[in-house]
């Protein structure tokens, strides 16, 4: 790997003009990309296992990727970001192309702004930051508790503090909202991201979501959602795009929300799998099931909390558990960020820790309000750059 890094660094510093920065086209697949660039499909796609092929389906339209070419414009290496943490690395070695998934090197910045409502929170946030994603996160977390349509007024105050990742000097991945405050009818409303990765209001009440927290009641979480994990058996970087709930074989599994079953059958490493389509582009997946509940089939509508199957260990599984996934418009998201039971009130040590966190956030918000801090866009990086440790860094 060190030799690979050095090769990439030396190649790009000498022939920097041969590094292309391109944008992934809407609707393009990894297979189409290989064919379009005359790359060996058999070596770089059909030789992959099912999990690796599933990884390639995570490519998002609009994401920037890099191609390194030699003096004859032949492709030497390609970096394709899959998600926030992993990227595909295609490279040429001894005349043959190889494939691997490697971690993304990125930087994170905490950013903030204070402004006044123009016409709606959504429009105001987009105008201030240019980030549609940030506006969506804000409205999604307040929509169950506030009425923006009737109670918002022009010039009401709005403050947001969030974390944004940067790759190659450009905004990369979804921002993480840390704290937000909005004024409505002369009253301030807050939401805070706690250390348990869930949002709470100023009274330490959890912000309620529309789904259940645990599709297996009382189960212990044995493996968390992560965009990158070094697999201890396969010895390669793989994403774990869900949450595993450890439970005894035969334990009932309930639907995380109201929806329609779009799949209920066996599927490769998932084993026995159920997919449920919900409102707002959400889809939940329940894998490794021992069996399906009688009557559970494709096309059937289910209610939140309805039993749909039973915990098992089918597919690629080392023990009895449920692998639970949440997807939004096809993209995997962390269920613990969105899926919540009912409103939870922090108590004891948890509440004390939250109140300390809240105090720090409140002080930051107070500073932004008193200084009337306005959002400033990050400095633009120059196009001329070199690749270091498989990443592009500004030289200016």
C-alpha cells in the first residue's frame, strides 16, 4: 500500500495535468462506467462477490471522482467515492487492473450562521448556505413539533451550528446538524444533537420520529451502522449499512413503520429478507430471518409494530440476529439517527451529561445572536492540485 501511495503521489506531481476531476452522472452505474472507459468488466465487476457488487450500487449522482492517466492518456488509477467513509480504488498493477475499497480521507469543519427568516426556514437556509441538504435536515427535525406555515414570521431569528465534511477542498457528504434555534411568535425553540446521536429539545425530550427504534423489542445492539469497517474474516474494507440486533432464534420482528411489503424472499448474503416501502422515500430491510410470518408477502400493507417475521441466522451470518437497514431514496442512512420509538425523556446521569452539552451549545448560539454572525462560504480551492495519500490537497 505504501508503494501504491508513493506511486500515485509521484505520478500526479509530475503529470498533474493528467488528473481528471469529473462528476458522476445521474443514472450511471458502475458497470456502465467500466464499459464507457474500456475497463475490463470481468476483472472489475463480475469477479466481485455479491457484497462488493452491492457496494458499487452506492454511487451517488453529482459526486466528484478522479481519474489518473499516463502520458498516453491510458487510465492508471481511479478513485470513486461510495459514501462518506469508503471509496473504490481501481488501479493498474503489472498490466492488470485491480479493485479495492479503501477509506476516504476528508476533513471536517464546524460551521455556523445566524440570520433572519425571509419567507420560510427552508428558503432562508438555502439562500444563506446554498445547501439543500441542510435545509432538509432542519425541517425534518422540527416538522413534528412546530408549525412553520402558520407560526413563522418574517425577521424571526434562526441560528444553526453544523459539521460539514470536505474532500478535495469541496463540500462532501451530508452535513451533521449539531444544534439549531428558531424564533416563532417571540419564543425560541431548540434542538440539540446528543452524544447518543439523537436529537432532543431544550427540556431533554427526544424529538419524536415516525418509526420504531427497535424492530426487535428488548434486543441488544451487537453491531452499529458504519460506512467503513475492516472485516475481521474477509480482511478488507466493507460497509455495514445497518444495525444488528442480537436476539434468540424465533424472536418476533415487527415492522418499523406503516408501509407496503415490496420483497419477501431469500436474497444472497441477506438470507431471508423483507423490504418495506414507507412514506417520504423511506425503505426498511429486515435480514437473516428464520422465517416469515404467515400471510406476509409482496404487496401486503402492514402497520407499525405488526409482526412480520422471526429472528434467525440465514445468509451470511455467524449467529442469530436481525440485520436492520433504513434507506432514503435508495441510499443507506443510519437508523439510529432517524428511527425512534416515542418521545423519550433523559434522566439521571444521561440528563446531566446532556445539560452540560446543551450549556455549551447555548453559549455558542448566544454569541452568534449577539454578534449577528452571517454565514461565510468556505474559501474556494484552486483547481491546480496534487494527490497525496490518494487525496487532493490545495497548493494555494
